[in-house]
C-alpha cells in the first residue's frame, strides 16, 4: 500500500467524530488543556525520590496513601453529583485542587507539602465522578464509543507536550510543575462552566428510561441495590484492577528504571517516552476504534492485554534508550485499546440514575491497583531488584485478562438465555413463560 493511500485511510478513520454534539467538543477542549498541564502525577515518583530523598519503599507507600485519599472523595462526590448538581460539584472541587497546587508551589521542597497533596487527591476524587457523569449524560449508546475516544484523544494530544515541559521544569523551575497544573485546571474549569449545560437527567427522562429495555435503563433504590443488578460490571472492574496495578509501573517503575540506568538524562528520556505515549495515542486512537468498533468490547480488552505483556516483559532487559521507545509503542497500543473499550462498556451498562455513584465505586475498584502497585513494586525493587517489577507486571496482566474472559463468557450465556425462550415462544405460542 502506498504512503498516500495509508495516509488517506488514516484521515478517513477520523470521520467517526463527525456529527458529535457540541458539548462533547467542549469536553474535548477541557481534556486537552488538562493533558497539557499534567505535570504533577507523571513526575511524582521522581519528585519523592530525587528531590525529597525518599527510599523506593517509602515513595511507593506515599503514592498508595495518596491514591487511598481519593476513595472517600469519590464516594462523596458521586452521591452529591447524582442527588444535586453535576457542574457545581465539579466547580467547587476543582477550586480546591487549584488552591492546593498553589500552596504546594509555595511550600515546594518541604515535606509538609506532602500532607497538602493528600488533600488534593480528596478534591480530585470528588470531581471525577461528576465530570465522568457529565460525559455519559451528553452522549448516547450510539455515539458513546466515538465520543469517549475523542475525549481520550484530547487528553493525549495535550500529553504530547505536557511531559516535555515538565521534564525541563523538574530541574530548572520545579515550583511551576505545581503552578502550571493549577493554571491548566482553572482554564479547563472555566470552559466547562461556561459552555457545557447542566446534564443531570430530570424525572421525565428517568421515567421514560424505566419503561425501556436499554442496557443503561434507570434503576430504583440506592447504589448497592443497583450494583447488585450489574454483577458483570463488578467482575469487569476487578479484572481491570489487575491491569491498573501493572500499568502503574509506567509512573513508578519506569522513571526509576530510566534514571538509574541513564543518570540525569533519564528524567528527560522519561519525559520523551511519555510524549511518545501521547503521540502514539493521538495517531492510533481513531484507527483502532474504527478497526475494532464492531468487535465485542470485552474481547478487545483481552487483546489489549497482549500488547501490555509484550511491552512490559522486556523492559528489565533493555540497555539502550531507543529500545524503550519500542516497548512504549507496544504498551501504548494496549492502553488505547483497553481505555476506548472499557469506558463505553461501563457507561452503556450503568443506570442513568446512578451514573456518578457508579463512577465513584467502579473506578475505585479498577484503579485501586494504581494505589497498591507502587507499594508492591517498591517492596519488590528493594528485596529482589528493580528489574523484577516487569515480569511481575506481565503476570498481573494475564490474570486480569482471564477475569475479563470470564465476564465475556458470562455475558454471552446471559444473552443466549434471553434469546432462546423468545424463539421457542415464537415457534409455539402456547408455551407460557415460567415465573422468574
């Protein structure tokens, strides 16, 4: 195939974004700005170990504590956003995040700022369920995969440039890692408040939904009752937890590996790898979504596991900078496939009445691995060696893929059970359905 035809097909794959609602494009801009200003989290491991001098184990323990603080914030934010107002929840929590980042820049270099960072994670937990619920509200079952992939693409467009800037700031003007993130967060918040309407479903829409057969139909009752009707989502979240435990090493194990292998150049190399991650996400998101659009999302997530295993298995053996770019391409393709299929699968099976609350619980399960991963990896690194992190991560991906495979088998059986009685009834109208 000629390069012109290949380029033409690449452009054609972006046609899936035509006709998306204006509010989706506004969230695209918000996500782009947030990705552009994502300085703190990618460089947090290096900040704790290089700047503050913490050992690997203590740094991993703090990152686990940071992620743990997210949980109560998410539970609070999910309930508030479902019961009251999505936009006000986002507004107040993001103001809190910005205030914390300004304070961290002022107190930079003092260990007291670590306690303030914990507060930032609480505010982040409050904000995310409301923001994710807005994304679900303004999309439909038909356009959700395209819309979510566009929002994901936006964050990665910003992430192409953001880590490069942060890599320079880390040794030149480290306070601006915090202040720059705060500025980006504030600009994104203004756009959301001005251009995106309040999206919480009203009572009339909820009543219509209860009478439908949609997979995201409304449910009566509280969070736990609604979750009990969506057991596949709980098992799916457990499978992705193993993925996130392994993928947390991109933020923890990878910067340590690069800095210890290449010295000061390692931080710049890590920023470059992150930018390559954003670039590959940008180039591959639309083509991969177009290619896999008609496939079962659970099978696509299992496919992503293969790319993760290929990417992670070799990192401990690499000794040349260019080799890290190759494995980064592999695990980035896994990230794109997993993300663009996981989010629509969850959204399409979440009751419209519980969107923010489901987003306060399911991501906590899914990404709890991001909390425990650095702590476990710090223990593995100190007792066995840094290189052992990577085969351990590959094993976790395989376990997660097996769980997702179990969910796929369960869902397939459920669909057959629904279809068979219907066909038998059509053959013999005298058959009465048995009581449930």
